[in-house]
């Protein structure tokens, strides 16, 4: 499902304009990313938890040359669905 489809669906359900729904979704992304930066975790009861995880540096290979390269350590965002959400999609 794309963002445009989500905006359309929420607009239909709530009766709000697509512009308002799109702005709310954009604000939601800002709040979640801000929460991850500050606290490293954002939890929505009954939906799931976003968290920040560290990925260690590792050795990879350039597929075109086969040369070994070092992939640096980085932070990645993770999402773990709640049991209630998982039950709803099964």
C-alpha cells in the first residue's frame, strides 16, 4: 500500500481532506523519527514498537569487481509488530 492509498483510505473513513490527512501522516513520521533520535524507542500499544539498532561493521564484496570492501557500522530503524497486530493479519 502506498502513502497515496493510505491518505485516500483515511480521508474516506474520517471525512477529512486528503491535504489534512497527508499533513498528519507527515507529522507522524517527524514525531516517530524524533522519538527514535531522542529516546531510541517509540511504542504504540496494540500496534508495535519502533527501535534503533546498531549494525556492526562487516566485510562485503563489490559485486562487479569481487573486491573485498569494509561496510561501516551504522544505526538502523527496526519495527516489531505487537501480538495484537499479528493476530489481526493472520
